[in-house]
C-alpha cells in the first residue's frame, strides 16, 4: 500500500509557464483534496473532489484547475504560473471513520516560480 | 481574526519532558478536533482525532478539548527526539474534511 503519491517532488517554473501536479491514492477513497502550505498561513484548501466526476472550489482556487481523472487520480494544473504560487502542494484523500473523515496526505510537491 | 490560532514556536525541550501544545479558536460551531504531526519535508499525518469536549489518550499522547474556552491542547509525555516535528491543529464544524481549518503549526524540537 503506497497510500497517497505525488509527482513531481520538486519543480522550478518561470512565470507564465504551465504544469500539472499529479496525485494518486490506492486506498479506494472517494474524496480527494489539494492544499497549499505557506509559512505563517497553514494549510489552505485549493480544490476538492467528493467523488469521481465531481470537483469543488476550496478557499484559494484562483489560478488553478483540477481534474478527477478516475477514483484513484486527482491532478492540479497551473495554466500560467505566478511567483505567488510558489508553495508546497499537498494532495490528500479521506475516508469516513466514526463520526468524521480522516485525511491521509501525500509527501508534497515543492514548487518554485521565478 | 483567524479562525484558528496556534503559537508557531519554536519550542525546544529536553528529552523526557512533558510537552504542551495549544490552539485557540473563535468558531463555537467547531466540534471535530484533530492534531497532525508533520516531519520536515513530509506530509502531515493524523495523530489524534476527538469529537466534542473531553480528553482522549493514545500512548504518550493526550488530546484535550475545552469547548467552553475554545481551547484545545495536545500533551506529549516522556518526549523523545523522534517527536521533533511540526504539530498542526485542525478543526471543523461538521466532520467533513473539505471544511477543515488548520492552525499554522508549532515546531517542536526534543533535545537528547
């Protein structure tokens, strides 16, 4: 069981370039998430997908798009990268346990936009 | 005012010490409270999950929720160097992971 995997681990982009961050989970979870983590800001939700075929905006969706390719995979796309998108990006999936959902995070993608 | 406030630290303690990590919050609707541990350059991992008020213990870790004061704590007994990490609190009103509010994290170092 690999859990949640993310690629790439690290990426450098120039302003205006595009890229897609990949995420996959092998735990058969319905829900998946994309977060960004910045110093002093904590984790902020970008987009989430409650099930295959559905996506919804989170707290900071501007400048991003997502695709829930199938139950396992959830990708995050930056169409035109900006320096403000320099961050560490985490993908997560979740399952319902007891009264609430438990999230499992991937190892993260460090993105630097110059 | 942020929904969740957490002292960023850093916090350094000697091995074997009792550690207290805390978060305060402003939304009285929060009922689900979590603590995550995040090692350097890794993703967060769930450490403790509590619902409503009270205490929950798991080995050396105790999570405490005081809803009347809007205050949650994580206690680590007999701290070990392997506990050195950033600890994030998180909370939500209805248990769904798409509506979590995270603290900024407290960086803890346990010195051998």
